[in-house]
């Protein structure tokens, strides 16, 4: 398997790498406060379900009121294709779908899906573009082609309209942060052309220093997530729950900065 690298990565100088002290602080926070992590974060993650359910109920009622009977909009369809990339680096073999009810689980026959290719690219077809949704990538069995790492569990998410699904977009969704807030707290706000919702460090023609800096930060974020996830598994959580809880811990800590 070809190991993917950001374009122009060899030309990156150490001085161009952004400050990522916040990530180190997260790691220190976790190692110094494991009692707090173990005791409090399970409730935080599990309590997201009622929020998602309430959100879906409101959305369903709104859609029912707006759409009315058949033949609305003069017979025009609202369905289209949604392309994107799953990145940490390029993640191959992940299951990506449009999560209409935002519960994190794929509803067979109702939610469009696709598998990512070797570049992390996917193309969802038949997406209802008039409906709100999140982009969800299930990582079980997928491969990070920048490192060869195989994911045993977990997921990443992105808001509707995002061109990429990454650790950064996952933090944005979990804590309802803006692109600017995420870029600022991770020390990426001064990078040329960087937007967490659109930037692909493996895309041809991107700024090389920005590409390498973004990917280095993504690797650090995921390293912390996986370390925390391993701790939760040792405490008895299943792998998917442990990963979700770890994402929540990191997202909380990022938001507090």
C-alpha cells in the first residue's frame, strides 16, 4: 500500500510548524486527572442521546409541516450527490453515511452511504439536500494510509456542508464550535488557506507548509484520543463507547481553552 504524504512535506521547516501546546495540555490533563475522567465522562457521553432524539423529533415535525403532500415543489427532486474526504491521513475502507436523525447509527434503506477509497474519498448519492444531517464515518476496519494504522473502532463526524471529515470537524460537532474557534485553539488560525471544513492536506496544489502542519496536529489529536480510549477500555467500556468518550474528553478540553 502506498503511504500517502502531504504534498511538499519534505520542504517543511520546523519553524513553520504551529504551536500545539494545547494538545500537550490535554494529555497532561488526562494523565493528572484520571479519577475525574473515569468518574464523570461516561455520563456526559450517554446524555447526548436525549439531545439527539429531541433534535430529530423537532426536525421530523418541521419537515412534515413543510413538505405536505406529494408533488410539492412542482415535482422537482431534492436529492443529489455529496462528495468528500475522510482524513487522518487518508482513511480507506471507512463506512460514511448521511445521518439524518443524528444518532450516530446507520439506518439501512434510509440513509445514503459509501465506502472511502485509498485517498479517503467518498461520494454519497441520493442525499436529501433539503434535510439537515451530519456526515458520519464509522472507522471499524478502516486503514489510515499515512501510517498503516488499522482502526478497530470509533467514528468521526462533520456538519452538513463540510467537504472533509476529520478529528477537527468531530470536535466542532461535539462541542458546537465554529471553524474559527477550532483553528484558534489548535494554533492553526494563521495558516494559509486553512478552513477545518474544507482543507485537505493531501489535495494537489495546497500550500505545503500548511498541509504538513495540519496533518501533524491531526495526528497529535488522534494520538491523545486513542490513549484515552485505551484507558476507558481497561475500565471495562466496549471499544466504540470508549472511543466516543475519549473524543468527548478531548473536545471538552479544547472548548475550555
